[in-house]
């Protein structure tokens, strides 16, 4: 399994990098993972070290996915090292809350350059190699890309566009045997929101409205990403899997005066 994971230095990307390596090794395959980060840091090196400790091969690649020249370079560097590519995980993303009427043009364009354009350019550069290996791609979108999220600024629109980008690629690339799917995390505890969950009242209030009664972990999402690029999902493409503990499907449960079976 030769895989490139953007945003692989921390959070969901880090968990996915390790999980993909674990699963490949368990299947008796080589695990060769390109862990991509905006900058080279201790977290990235820790992910690389974890994969190597498992018996896999890992390299650390650096670059801002919002720079239009970076995605193709990352693909080229991974392919030069691994000799090809079996899986692409377009996971890098940024968020900046705010009312849409207040979002600056610069912030709007930055959000779309990372969350959407960067993923498209990664896919575009990776396409010939995925075609050669009849590989798979998984895009990390968001529950906020499935349903409107007021106050999320350009985040929700950019993630909604990302989901449609991936599903369009799924149709265009199906004749080549390439599968493309989407994972949409719900409330997940990562390094980006650690401070938020230090507030016990917020944490408990959120858990109270999630049917599974807990905040998700990066590993929860990584398990789904690994499934979507693995042989186990060989007949799955164009799907958007929401990993949210059932929250997004529970909206009707929050209506006051719920139906009762009593007559």
C-alpha cells in the first residue's frame, strides 16, 4: 500500500497515516506512507516514527497545500520514493469561523485554496498513478459540508464543494477502476479544538445531543478512511460517509413534544 496523506502531521490525518500502515501490514502488504504537513515539525516526525516502528516505510513531505505549485510536487516526491501510488487521502483543511457577511475576500479565497483547490490539484496530479494501480482516493469533508452551518464562514461552503468534487471524480474515474469516496467527520476531538473541549460544560452539552453520547476521536474517522481505500470497499465509490455518532440523523429527535406510542 503506497499512500499519500495530506494534513498527515496531526489529528485525523496522523491517525489515518498510522491506521493505513497497520492495515496494510496486517494484510501482508508493504506499507509505504507519505506523511504530508504544511511545515516539518515534531508531530510529523512522530507520525513517521510510529509507522516505521510498525515495520512500515514512511517519509515526511512538506508544503502548504494552498500553494498551487505544492500538490503536484508532493505527488511527484512520493512517487519518486515509492515507485507509484495506490491511495490518496486528501485530508488537509483549515477553518475560520465567522458570519458570511463579514468574511473577507482574502479569507474566502484562502479557505477555498486549501480545502478545495488543494485537494483537486492533488487528485489531478495523482490521477495517472492511481489509474496505473487501479487505486482509490478518500477526501475528508465534514458534517458541515452536508448541512448548513451558520457562523462557519467559508468552511461549510468549501466542504460542500469538496464533497461534490470527490463524487464527480468518482464518476469520471470509475471507468479507470479508480474509486473515490468521502468521509465527513462530525464533532471530533483534535488538536484544532483541544481548548474548546477543556470547557467541561461545552463537552457535556455536545455529548448530550449525540446519540452515541461521546465526542469522536481521530481514530474513529481514520478507521473509515482506511476502509474506504482498502480492498474491503472494492464495490464502493462516490459515497459520503458521515462519522458523527448519529448526530446529523437525530434532528427530529430534538423537536419538543416528541411522538409517543401511547394512545
